C-alpha cells in the first residue's frame, strides 16, 4: 500500500503539496526514501510502508515504534557528538521521519578515488564517530560504506533504521564485525589499512582497555561464521 | 487475564512476520527475484499465504516445497546423492563417514553447469 503522504493536516502537508515535488530515491525493504524541501531545507523523507503480510494492528504498531525509536536514537547520537542528520519532523502514526539531507557523497562510491592518506584520515574520523556512538550506549546495526556519507571531508553516519540502545559487548562487537565484513567484501584491497586506521580513531575515544575487550569479542564472533578458513580447518 | 488463542495468534504473527521480513531484506539486498520456501515450516499454509502477499508486492516468484517433502530432508539428501552418483561422484560404503560440518555451500554440484 502506498503511504498517504498528505494526510497530515499540519506542517507536513505544506511540504508534500504544490510545486515542491518529492523525488523517490530508493525503495528499501522496509522504507521508501524521498528527497525534497522541507520548510525550504533540503531534506530526506523516510516513510515506513505498510506490509500486507502483517496483521494490520501489529503492522501499525511496528512502524510507529520503529519510527520513534530511530528518531530518538539519531537525536541521542547527535547530542553525544556523532555526525548524523538533524531530525526536522516526526509523524509516528504515518511512520514518517523528515531529516536533514547530508549533501555529500557515499563513502562506498568515493573510496577508490581517494589517496591512501585521505582514506586513512576518513577511517580515523569514522572510528571516532563510532567510538562516540558506542560510548553513548548506541549501536548502529548496519555499518557499511553505503551508510557513511562524506561531506566537507567529514564523516556522517546515516540510516539508523537498525540501530538500538545497547552497552552489551556482544552488540558492540557485532557492529564492528559488520563493518569489517563490509570492508572485506567491497574494498578488499585495502581492508587491513582501513581497519587499522579505524581502530586508531576508535581507540582514542573508548580507550585501550575497552578496545581489547571489543576486539576479542570481534574475533570470537568471526570464528562463529561458517565460511571462515581458520574454523573450517579445525573441523572434519 | 489473557485469552489463550490471542497469545498464540500474537506469537505466530510476530514470528512469521520476522521470517518474511528477513527474506524481504535478503531480496532487496541481493536483487534476487525468487524465493524458495523449504524445511518444516514450509508446511504451514498460513506462512505460505503471508509469503504470497510479500512476493506479489515485490513482483518476485515464490516456490514452495510440497508438504510431503517439507518435514524431513531425507528425500533431498537421497536425491542429491543420486545426482552426484550420476555425475560420477562415488564413495564406497565402507569408506563413507559422517561429516557434520559439511555445509551446502561447500558441496560440489557437477550436475549444474
């Protein structure tokens, strides 16, 4: 079912009407992303769509709660000093978040065009941002280079759709494991240097003792995987 | 007081929705156009109906294993063995052994080019 974008009688109606056309950017698994102006500001409109396979009552509950949770987490992350989009407007009943459009480029798309030292500097910055996030008790849940935007040489984290509050070492470890896997699968040629630059920034924020705990957990999580050489060689 | 059927319904809704959401995320992430529903839970008509609603919206194809093959995968193993045998993969029974860590993604399938 298509979301009814102009049902809201208030603020949001202004932005969806008239000459200000929203541009469809992506239709993801759970949300549709539009770009357009909100109160004249370049904005991203994230609309969680209704799923026909869910009970209607459960569906509206889940969309509402995820919308609120994502918005809350982004706000908390920004308060801690993480670079993330500003939240402009939330409509929980319609499952809409309007947020700042970070006018930059996806790290995924520019990584290959950068010099070694630029790449390292960005990953140090990324490490600091993720460190601040984790220290604030938040895990991102989807740390890939498609969810990292570079604007004016600064790192911004976007798409907190899978983020959650957690201080568990397991969740923090999974966050780093996912990032490592993402770098390995899409930017294999410089995975080692990128991860060590990342850790340089990350260490600065969370400290040596905590880093050791996290890295041990990452190693343990990695060994659970089915496709890992080290593990495969252990078994029959 | 909770109504027992309500609790059952709620558990089923949450669990089935989670299964389909994972499948849907997988489809979007990989760009694939087909879903294969197998294993014991494929025998559930209700799950099947929910999957049908998802694939219809995504405009992808759904294949469901017939219920009589859905519960135990002995037939799948036997069929795989037959295909392997026909492709020249042979193991003498006295040299055969159990390999629990053998994953489906590690099995050579010479019958598919």
